[in-house]
């Protein structure tokens, strides 16, 4: 439920509850507005090898991502990450802190043995997009529309 929906619902509560809920909703609105300004969103794409067994294994690994990798993702400033699949194409959405840097993330990853082990394992399943340069994996997507 969004903050605005919360505020719309409070009208059905008794007067005292309404007042406290309305104040809370206004506070959440302000916090949400502030947090949106301090976040960045990135969308990236990558292909999997077009093999149903490999795709199933890849998805199984992502249902059980190693805790060290989750910690590394969060330590780099990534606050939310989601991966979607259509066929063998992957689409990742990352929401990050405003000061997130891909270069800093790469440096942290290079220094983390578990992340390197994970990346080696994932390379069994992944393949670059047809237009990727040598060595490129996840490719940053360009936003072409926003509502």
C-alpha cells in the first residue's frame, strides 16, 4: 500500500486515530520524497546460455544466493536488486544510494573471494549480449521512456 493510499484510508477511522494516522502519513510522504531524491535506479541486461537445464540451475542458485554476496551487494550501496527473465534474457533493476559507483563496486568485488567464486560459477550460465564488447557482462540499459 502506498503512502497516499494510507492517507486516503485514514478517513474511515475514528477522529483520534484519524489525526495520528494523518500525521504519520504526511511524515511518510516527506520521508518518501526525500528518499527518492537520494536514490538512483539502474537497469541492466545480460543473456543466459539458451539451455533449459542451465537456466534452471541458474535460477536455483539465485534462490539461495550466498550470504557473503548479499553482504557485498549491500556494502557497495545497492539498496534493492531484482532480476527478471524472459527466455534467456535477464533484466536487472538496481536501486542504489546516491553516491553509488560501479568502479567502487568492481573494486569491492575484486577484493572479495566469495564474490569472485560466485562470478566464476555464474559464468557457466551467462553469455554476453550480442553487442557487448569483450569482457562485458551486465550491460547498462538506456532509459527511453518515463511516465
